[in-house]
C-alpha cells in the first residue's frame, strides 16, 4: 500500500480542454479512484486513442501510451500480455472505439482480456470539430449530417453484453463520485471491463447537454437492479429516451485470457530471461 496523492498524479501540462468539457470529470474520477486504491502509480498504464479524450494521457502522471486512432484495445492488450503485472487502463473516444476501432471491441470482451476500457461517449467527433459519431442518435444534426443522422446509433453496452463482457457499466461526468466508484470497481474486476461514460461536449454537441443528462439519468443501484442477471442487464441497457440508467449493468467473473496460456502462468513475459542462444539456433535455420 502506498499513499498516492492527487498532486502526485498531476502533470505540468496545461489542460486545454474547453472550459466546461465533460473530460474534466473523467480525469478527476480517475485521479480520485487511483488515490483511493493506494497502489503505486507505476503500477498503472494509461493507453489513449486520438481525439480530445486522448489528451488525458498528458494530464495523468502514470505510465502512458498515446496510441493511434481506434487502436486503444490492441495496444492495451499487447501491453497486458507482455506485462500482466501492470494494471492497464484504456481511454478511447466514441468515434475512436465504436467507429475506427470497433472490430477490436467484441474480441477483447469475449477473450476476457484483463484491461479496463473507459469510453468517452460525447456522441460526436470532438477533436475534428463536431462530425456525427457512431453513437450519435438518429436524427442528430451536424456538419456531416445536416439533415439529421440516418442510421441507428451503436449501443456500446448491448454490444459488450452480446460479446460476453464480464463487466459492463455506464457512468456520467455530472456525477464524479459515482464515476469514481465505477472506475474503482472496473479496476478491481478481474477481466475485461467496460465503463461507457456519458460525456458532455459543450462546444459541438448542443443536444446531449449537461441538462439533458441531469434530467434523465438515474442509478441502477437505487432500483434494485441485479448485476448478475444478464437478461436484466440487456433490458436495462436498451432503455433510452426519458430515463437513462447509470451504474453496473452486469458483472460476472470468469477466467482471464492469459490464465489459459501456460507460458504466462508463472510470471510476466517481460520478466522471463531472454535466451539469445536459442534465438541464434532459430535464426540459423533460416540462413
Ligand atoms: C486513422 C485515422 N482516421 C482519422 C483520423 C482523424 N481523427 C482524429 S481525431 C478524430 C475523431 C475523434 O473523435 P472521438 O474518437 O469521438 O474523440 P473525441 O475527440 O470526441 O474525444 C478523427 C476522425 C485519424 N487521426 N486517424
Ligand atoms: Mg467523441
């Protein structure tokens, strides 16, 4: 146990998210969760994608990897398999994860790769100035869909549940305390964990505003939801409209992917001795 303070987790980078951006709530919840968990900050690896959310990499003083667009899960998976002593936390945009990176999502979930994925669902492509995202509701107007978005949106929670994810939750940036608790539960969960976060983009999304969510969000734990019941979880995750649930929809532990890999059972791959002799023999076979 180590006492990590919020100050330890800060960096000297000036934060250049728009004033009022929901990303501040995600950063704060993460800092508070890491302080509460009392683990050395070197234990964590934060992997981010490309977008406004990706700047979080600059603002949190842990190990970090600012990847490329849509590839949070491949980097996070590789890092976890190479060094399973790290707690690997992925932060992806909703465009990043559910458009460019969508192919990686069901596979990480079904394999039960032990990474925690936090998605910044602002329902818009923020950094590139407000195009329609795969999570934008039908009819959503933006410069790329001036007459309203035609397709149905992706529902990240349903997708995760259908992919056998072992932990599925939704948070809201307007309730940082609750988001902190969800973040801690995800980090402590053994296996793949999704925390999809309702994040407000005050500059480009004028529909899903702070008020929009405040008027609709309610907590599952206050309505006797049973997070071990998959059927209930699927039903709740399909609720939209006037009532939007947040909290843990589903949690059921099952063996993580690496537990079935004999070469990773003993110790982390990075701690295995490198045997250049064996490598020489192998290389000679190709000469
Ligand atoms: C392969 C690739 N395609 C497109 C881009 C351009 N691009 C940069 S950020 C971004 C959208 C980011 O939106 P989102 O992932 O929702 O993150 P947000 O900015 O909303 O946090 C796009 C399309 C890119 N950098 N790389
Ligand atoms: Mg976005």
